[in-house]
C-alpha cells in the first residue's frame, strides 16, 4: 500500500483537459517529435546556405586557386559536416532521457578542436599568409565580430528546435548549438579570409567560435529561465512553493 | 555551471538502467502510449505504478518527503505536457526520470528565488508602516497573525503580506514576486481564505 493509489483531482483535470480533442485535429495525440537525425536536415540546409553565402556575398579568398578545390571548398565542407554533427548532438541532448554522456561530450569537443586544428595546419602547409602590417586591428575586429553575427540565424533556428523538445540541460544544449553554429560560420568565413598564420586563425577565428558558443549558452539560459518562470505560473509549482 | 548545465551534481541514485529496458519500464511505456492514444484510464494506471518509484527518487534528491510528493504531481504534469518528445521506440524510464530530475532542479531554483524575495520583503516590511495592520490587530493580536501567516505556504504568505498588510496593489505584488497579476490576485485570495479557515479553527 502506498500514498499514490488514486490520482489527485487537480492532476486528473490538468491531464484530461490536455487530452481534449483539438478542433484542427481529430486525434488527441500531439505530433510526435521527429528524431534528431531528421530534424537536423533543416539545419544542414540552412548551414550550407550560410557557408556558400560568405564567399558569394563578400568575395573568395585571393589564394583559392593556389589552394585548390579540396583545401578550399573541400575542407570547408568537411568543417560544415563537423558543425552539423555538433548541431545534431544538441538536438539529441534536448530530448529527455537521451542526454549525452560526459565521455561523448568530451569526444565531441575534442573532435571539433582536432578538425579545426587539422584544417588550419593543412591550409598553412600550402600557403602561408600573414596579417598585413598595420591592419591587425581591422583583421581582429572583422574576423572576431562577423562570424558570430553570421552564425546568428543558424543559432536561432537551432535553439528553436532545441526548445521544441524538452531540454533538461538547456544550457548544455545551447552551448552545443552555439559551437555547431560557430563551426559552420567559420567554415564559410575561411573561404573569405585568406590569412593562414596560426596565431590569427587560432586566436581570432577560434575566439569567434568561442563567442558563438558562449552566445548559444547565454541565449539558452535566458530562454530556459523564461520558460521556467512561465511554467511555475502555469503549473502547480507556484502553488506548491 | 548552474543547475541547467551541470551534468550530475547530486548524489541521488541514477534512474538510468544499464542494460535493455526492464519489464516495469516496458509496462509504463505501454500505458503512456495508450494515454497518448486517448485511453482515459491509462494515465491513472501509470500514476499508480510509477508514482511510488518517482517519489523515492525525488525524495532522495529533495531530502523532504512532503516536498517530493508535490514534485511527483508536477512531474506527471510535465510528462503529460512533453509527451510529444517521447519516442515509443525508446525506453520509458530514462525519459520519465530525466524529466523528474529537471522538475526537481526547477523547483529548487524557484524555492531559492522565493526565499531570497521573502528576506527582502521582510526587511522592507520592518521599515514600512503597515497599511492595514492596525485594523488587523484590532481583531487579532500581532503574534496570532504572525502564527497564522507562518502556517501558510510561502507563495500565499508573500501575496497576503504584500497586499493586505503592506497595501501594495496586485500589479506591484506581481512585479515583486515575478508572477502575473491574476496569479497574485488568486494567491492573495487563497491565502485570505486559508487565514479565515485558521481563524475559524481557533475560535472552535
């Protein structure tokens, strides 16, 4: 015998009112969330548009012919794939019961870092380009500020999909969404910025990715807080506390 | 990192099974799928079967049996609300217990926030001249009133004190507590009803 033999009336009415037939749909079942692998397709399409928008709307890097197809476009597509994989991980993390284990998270971050480092060194091996003397501040401002702004639409779309599920660790899911968006934005940016000097790439381009990651975490925190406060007003939590 | 992002800060037992789905979880899954398909009795059966286990888990997290009971109700509401995220092909237990843990973290944060507000309100109350307190004190002593107020749940107590004792209007109460105006009105009204009931009990 336990104290949970009968469902409290308040809970029963909350549940049955939720099952009231929707006039738009004859079934009381809400549409089931598609699996993360299916939902990420939308983000992948947006991501490929983002990567191609940078060189098309700005200009291709000046050494694109020297680098060849693989080291310019090919490696950017590889980085795009890496970014989309991180976004898929964010969508998986957002589904209750499917949170990523610490080891998998660590592997993901390590893989993203290795990919970024490998791409940078691979490009550097063919052509070394330095930041023009006297233009350091401009390069710093542009390469640090623009990619996170470019990543914003993808980040917003990712966070929308993350919160359409029920992330039980929203900041972590947002961090992953930010990292994925940052990787994708950098995949496009490297088709525009011709500087291959490692200090610039690691500090400035890496810093831009870090900014996107932090932005993702901060936005997710804000949304989660809003959802939590709204939820505490709507549900019995307010009454309980 | 705060509660939102912390991987596993508590020492509560892990609800995640190490192997394939156990029989109980499979039964819960069947009941939940039936509930989603519109079976009105399935959720009731699920409640009877799952609530005790959820209560044990939440009690281990909250270290408070009566609070854990309230959290169980809240968890069931959240299970129902987020049913669109449940994939019937996957085990039920990790999904349900992940939501339960989130409900606990959310409630703990709300509790901490409210406690902070109560301290701030007490401090401001001590420096303010009570608006309606003399009337109240003409009927009951201040000590009795404090005794009754202490027996109200925190959320109701705050609304009653702010509106009826400090004279704030409902818009101001809502602003102070971070809730909607209608919630402030409802809480204050429920709080007064409880106070009247307490007064009635004492008279008898």
